[in-house]
């Protein structure tokens, strides 16, 4: 079989938290991922600024802010996933 006729068993759609693929776009999950990426970038910028200038206060503040932003995104992602996966409440 030639490499050009190879078909991948993997779907390149977006992966869901349950391991399958999903085609719907979720703005809450996108916001959560954006917050996580922003938090990581803030920590990186603070680290690089601290290395380049030797000022540890900016590095400390950027690191703390980055961790808080990352954890907010992570919490939002977990909260949204928990609500989505929860079974419907049974009426009493």
C-alpha cells in the first residue's frame, strides 16, 4: 500500500473530554482554554522579564497573576464539563 493511499483512523475534529470527537463549538470551553493559555503566557513573560532585568518583584507579580488566571480557566473548564456530563435531575 502506497503512503498516498493511507487513510488515518483518527478524526481530526476537536476532541471532547470523554475521548470521542465532537463537532459543536463551545464558547465556554474556548474561553476556558484562552484563560489557561493567557495564564501560561503571563508566567512566561514574568519569568523572562525577571531573567532579563533582574527585577524579581515584576516576576513575582506576573507569576501570581498568571497562576490565578490559569486556575480560573481550569476551574471554568471543569465546572462546564461537570454540568454537561451531569445526569438530569429526577422530579420528586
